[in-house]
């Protein structure tokens, strides 16, 4: 009996010793908290620029529109669920008035080069983007080409045409990018311009959050290797500011821009 008691005591000592070792190792690997209680955030020094987007130049990053998306969601008034959709056509270009027109092409009408990202110098970051409003896609063709067109104040899609006319564009243009002190992301202030159901386009200042999906490599160690990275911008706006009166949707629309890039 005495021997069994000794064995049990030894086992308990070993168990608690092991537990203490695990705790000490876990704490050792955790970053120390800041003295003021704010989270410790580590950022790198990546600088990612488009240049002239020359194919084959690995120093120039290209917007991968085919693997990116601009998604929208809003509460469906009178029900618990969401209304969701996406825009089929969008880009990263500063569409000035002289470029705001129809283009006879099925591809990107303007170079997606109006952006710059400095991981550790947010003041140097900027982004310009746009969507073609009439390419909203909820998965219901009857709605997308019918009531959605009239309720958004735009016109139907014409095959073979990229419509960048002012009444069919919603644009964002950043005015300030700063560190988010609570996460590894960024706070973005931007101007959003859209006509909607108004007589003229309206510009509103809005704020969003930006996340950086760090640079990585596809097919590393092979001749076909190339780099990739991502940026995710999320923001909200009040559609009533732009004259949208539909009672099927709530005031606030959430937009999520999932932007992927490569250096192929």
C-alpha cells in the first residue's frame, strides 16, 4: 500500500512538473504585452508597386482582376437574412472625367495601376477603384437586369461594352491611410463618388479597414514560380445619401473588396 502511494505521488509530481514546463514554454513563445496594455503588433517593410505593369517584370505587381472580387451585402428589410451580391466588372484606376465614357472592349478598359502599398509607411499608400454599377450580380438574372437597374439609377449592360460613364460608376479614392493601433491592419479614409438616383454625382467621405495578406509564392523553387499578395478593404456607406429609396434594403450597404496581385 505504501509503495502504491509513493508511485501515485511520483506520478502527480511528474504531471504537475510537465504542466509547468508546458506553461513556461507557451509564455516564452508569446510576445510580451506592451507596458500600456495595447497589443504588440509586428509589421514588415514590404513595398509593392505596379510600375507600368510590364508582363514578365517581377518588380512590377499586377492587379489580378480575375481572382479578385467586390462584394456587397445589406439587411433585407422585414427579414433576418442578408441580401448579397457582387459586381462583375471593376478596376483600380483613377477614372477622371475625360476617361468616363464607354469603351468597346470585353477586357479591362484602363490600366489597373492607380495604387501603391508600403507596409510600414501607410502615409505613402493610396488606392483608386471603381465598379460598373450595372454589373451587379445577385445570381437572379431577372432582378439584376430588371428592378436593380432602375433602383440604382443606371442602364442595362451592352455586350462588348465596358460602360465607365458617370451614371454607371461608383468610385473610391483614398485620402489618408494610417496604422490600426489594435490590429496589424490599417484605417483608410476615402472619398466615395456615386450618382445613384441623384441628378449629379455626390462625393461622401467614408472610413474603412484594410488588411494585408502577406506576400507569398506560387510554385516556389521552380522556373514558373511567381509572387502573390492580397489586400482586403471593407467599408460601409448609407445608400439613402445617394437617393436610393428601395424599401427592400436597409440604409447601410457593406462593401468588401478582395484584391489579389501577382508579379508574373
